[in-house]
């Protein structure tokens, strides 16, 4: 049986779900008293049976997708006169072949683990595969820093499965030092993995269940001007003010707007680009859709700059995008400024030649 903190109790018979019940006042709640399993605090209301094992986990596991039979590979029978299949020989051998990360189009990071059964016997049971943040697991039952986990069905000899999940933000775990970038922040950590983290699959060698190489990840929060992904939600910027943005996910669009005076020349520029930032700047008319000017790289840099004279007074729109629409997340912060061209001071220094 399993018991969740929501009061749901699931009963299994030989690993098969038999029934689901809900206890109205029997949840596990924080308290200073000892936790008792099988009877209440007054040592009464005992269950009518024996508990042969109990496990606590700091990872939510409300289901029991498998039942461990150990090394038994065929059920005993008292039937006579029938041919009996002998137990299969050998053992499974699970190995994490690879742990990869990719940017997620909707934000966060896609994590992909490839698990292979390199043994000579199918796994018989399903199994968990856990991700660990900044912690190399020591073996089955170690869930320290476990952030995500997958549940997999039994796999046969030589079979490979690819497990995928999405990590949105690891800064919420309060165990890392985040890099604050104005209104946004970035958090870096190292991912490790362990397959069959609960020891459900009988293996002769479970040391290779742990992926110890480590995969670096970094998650970025959105800047404080989101959601500014369209001209209707553009953020107003005052002339000569500076705003700090980032491209928190691939194909992120940052829209701003400013009030211009007729005949006035303005400088629109991006600067202070982070390590992987590469801006593309677009200026639109008062309708928010007619393109007036654009610039990619200015002055042999990855920053952008537009010099423009307003023909009439009004509200004009600026769109900033990453040059690569498939790039986003960490390292993409930048600053943007709309200034009176006359306020943009350019210093020229004399050239001195040494003879």
C-alpha cells in the first residue's frame, strides 16, 4: 500500500492496484510527535495485519508502478502433468548511456537521458530514473537533491529507452547562488542521474547505474518587463532612460515604445551585451507594424544601433530579438536606451605617433 499526504491510500495485491481509498482526517502533517505507521498516537486502532516494510521519500511518489519480486522469474505452481518453464538465467544490467540538455521553446531546459539494458535478461520490473542537482548519488535509495524523475516500463535485453523531462527553474530550490542581472536572474548547477534509483531491478552490477560525468545546466528567469512579446504589450521607455532585458527563452521578443517629437533625431541602441547575446533591432511606425529602420551588428559588434529623425510626433515602437531565434536563456541579457541624438556624446582623441 502507498499513502500520500493528500490522504489517498492505494492497495496493491501482487503489484496490481486493487482499490483506492481516501482518508478524511488521516493525512501526514508536520508535528513534533513521532510518526507512527500502523496505529494512531494513542497506540490504538491497529491495522489487522503486518507491515513488512515502509519507506519515506522527500520526492513525491504517490504511485506504485512496479512490484519487486527479487530474483524470482517464474511463479511456483502445484499443477501436475504440465510442462514447467524453468526460471530464466542471467541478469539485467542498466546503464545510462548519455545525459543531454537542450533549450526548450517554451522556456527552461529539456533534459534527455538514454538508458540501455546491457544485460542478458529483461528487467522484469519497471524502474525509476532520477535526476540529481549538484549531488552524485551513492546508490539506490539516495534521493538527495533529486529534482525530477521518470518512470519506465520493463525493457528487454539490448533495448534502449529515451527519457525526457523539462526543468523550468532551479533557483526556487534555495540551494544555489543565483546571478542577478537587473530584473532577471540566472542559476547554474550540475546534473547527475541514476537509473533504477529504488533498486527494483535485480542486477549483478548496479555501479554503472549512476551517470557521474555531470552535465552543466543554467536556467534564466524572465526579465521584469515580460510579457512584452507584442506591440500591444510594449513597455514604455522614457527618453534617455535605460532598460535591462534578456531573452529568457528561444524566439523571445522584447517590445518597447517611446514618445517622439516631430523633427527630433533619436538614437536607439543596445549595449552591455552578455556572453551569448546578439541583438537585432527594429523600429516601427506609430501603427506598430510599418517597419521604418532596422540594424543587426553595429560598429563590428553584436550590438545594434539606429539613428532616426521623427517625421511627426507620436508613439513609436521598437522590437529587439536575438539574431538566432533558436537561442535563449542564460547569457542573453542586454541593455537598451532611446536617447536624444544630441545627448549622445562622442569623444574623439588625437592620434599620437612615436618616432
